[in-house]
């Protein structure tokens, strides 16, 4: 019997061809939308930060091993630097835990303020981990890269997604987000942070979205927004777009107060 001709939407050669690009882009819009709908997720809180930041216990073990092996001074200095940065892993984990516990107490028909990350290691893993330890859902918006592992083990399996296109991944970062927390990170963190700030500044994002820069020592050294205002390349009012803090408790208080004032009609229940 003659084999039936493939339908066009089953034709893998077409789907993966340049002509099929629009279909691939559409799938990265419709697919996540359906996953969020099925899981009754109304909005998210996005955690950005370095994929290289490690848990404190792992860095401590590496230092002990390096000393036992007689590693170089340069190696030990690098590990001591990593130990200092590990506090941000622990802080992201704790903050995600606290935000998840808080969100689970909300009397809402849909799931509110679900932790969302880029799905990778480092700060992303820490935030997904904190949400999992609070027995809550969390989202992982992975991106397929040749040199970076995606899909940390703490993402809720039903909310783990894999993107090919950065711009579609960024769309889903921002579309459902009601707050963004940027921990110390590299090019990717800066890209995501400044694109979001640009969208807010230009009113392409009309909703109110608190932007938090966590880690004063890092951000004070990396970003001088006051300098941009002094040179007139941004308005002085733009300086109020970011809230800086170095404390998990302060971050939690600020975020919950902002989210309550902006988006909730009632406060969470108490134990």
C-alpha cells in the first residue's frame, strides 16, 4: 500500500526549514500560553542572576579540597571570591521560599506570583529550589544553548519549558511578571534587566512592575544610574524605577507590600 503523504504540520523538513520559522515562533507563543492556562497561573515573580553562582556548601568543599591538594594561590583566591558570591545563592533560595509561602496563602482562584526563572543553574536554580522547598510551583523558561545546562532539578515538571528563540523566552519572562528581582549576574542578566527597564520607560509595559536589584555591593559598582541622569540621558524620575536592597527580609517586605498594594484586594490569610 502506498504511504500517505504527510500533512504539512507533520512535515519535519518544512517545520525546520527557513520557511517554517514562523511556525516555530508561533509554537513558542501558543505552547507556553497553554501550559500556564492548564496550571491556572495568573502571574509570576521573575528571578534573574548568574548561572555561575554556587551554593555555599559546594564552594566550601571545593576550598577544602583545593587546600588539601596544594592548589595555587590564584585558585584559592578564585574560590574565596566564589564563596563570597555564594551568599546570593542562599539569599535567592530564601527569598523564593518566603515569597512562595506567602503566595500560597492568598485566597485566589488562580495561582498568583509564581516564581519563574531561566531554568538553569546558579541563581536560577536557587530560586526554583526555594519554591520547591516551600512545596510550591515554579517555572523554568530554559533556552537551548551549546555551552550551558538547562533544566535544573527543582523546576516543577509541568512548568519546565525549552525555548529556541531568546525573544520569545523574554516575552514570557515579562508578559506574566508582576515583579522582577535581579541578583548579581553577567551579560544575560544585564540584557534582561535593561530590556525590561526600556520597556517600562517607553511605556511598552503599562502595568506597574517593581524592579529590585539585590546585592548593594555588586550593583553599586556595576550601575551608576545617577550618572546617566546627571548627563541627561535618562530622566531623574527614572532613578525610581529600581529598588536596591541587601536584605532578604527587606526584599520580602518591599515585594509583598508592593504586590498587595498594586494587585491584591485582600491580604494573605494568617496561620
